[in-house]
C-alpha cells in the first residue's frame, strides 16, 4: 500500500512540460474564444441555452447553420496558416519567411482576379471557381519558381534562386492584378476587394466540409514532413549527412 501511495505522490510531483502547459493554455483560450464567438452577435445565443426545452427554434437554427460552420472554418484556416507558415520558415531557415517570398499569394490573387473579371455574372464565376482559380494560381507559381531553382542545383544557390524568382514573380503578379483591377467594373472591383480582405460569410456546412477535408489533408502532409523540416534547420550539409535528400 505504501508503495502505491509513494508512486502516486511521485507521479503527481512530476514537473509538467512547458510545451504541455502552453498547449493546454492555448486550447482553453481557443475554447473560450469559440464560446464567446458563438454567443455574441446581433442575436445573443448562449451555447448552454441551446439544449434546454425552452430553446428558441430560430436561435438554434442560427447557431447550427450559420455560426458554428463559420467558427469551425475560422479555426481550420488559422491552423492551416500556422502550419504553412511553420513549413515556410523551416524550408528557408528564417523565422520571417511567409508565402509572399515565393509569390504564392500574389499568384493566387492574380488567377482569382482573372476569374472574377472573365466570368463575373456567369455560372463559372461561382465560389468554387474562385477556390480553384486561387489554388491553380499558387500551384503554377510554385512550379515555376521551383523549376527555376532546380536549374541551379542544390545548396544555398537553389535557396537564393527560390527567393529571387519568388520576389520577381511576386512583383509581376502584383502588377498584373493591378491592371485587372484598373479595367474591372465596379462590381468586379468590389468582389476583388472582398476576396482580398477575406470573409467567412459563405461558410455553410457544404463549403466548410470541403475546406475542412482539404485542410486536414494538407496538415497531415505537413506533420509527416516535420522531421525533414527539423533536419533542415541544422543546415543542408548536416541534413544530407543524416540521410535527408535536401534537394528534393
């Protein structure tokens, strides 16, 4: 019996890892923010009031069909931004790295601007069309930039080529987006502005489900690459000695 008590005391007195404390604190803050976001608005709806017998049907519908999808999508997008930012910083070994270094954001914006200007007012100008255009724009820029860097071989020359090519394409895509904004109509210009600012207005369950599936898959791929990104922090030579194909 004394052995069990001593073992319990030893387990209780073990210091909690700092990372664990931070994660628990951030998770609690996130849950509080979600509760506040679900309760606030033009129609005050406390979450605990949704499951009572006197719950207002309109409040229940607003909470489940409007607020909950928007909250989930906002959390998922935040997680994806954090994961992609960490991946970019690991790839370039720079805590200030972001998608603008490679022109990915500008490429996505340019393709979305083309889509809105060319197909505004038609069935092709739907929300999913903007999704596809943004993805293809970022992917096209990514292939061009990495294709340019691949010609320089591995090592620091490839990283420098990535940065220079990304900055150049970022400037070109920004200029192209400016030209499209200049020739766009008032309604198209409004759509471009709204897309650039971002919104959760269209976060219905069907669109949120698609986004959650894609974001979960992308985060799973990033988590699988965590070891490789950690090795890159030590330098390409050290990572290569540890068995990592740094060029790939």
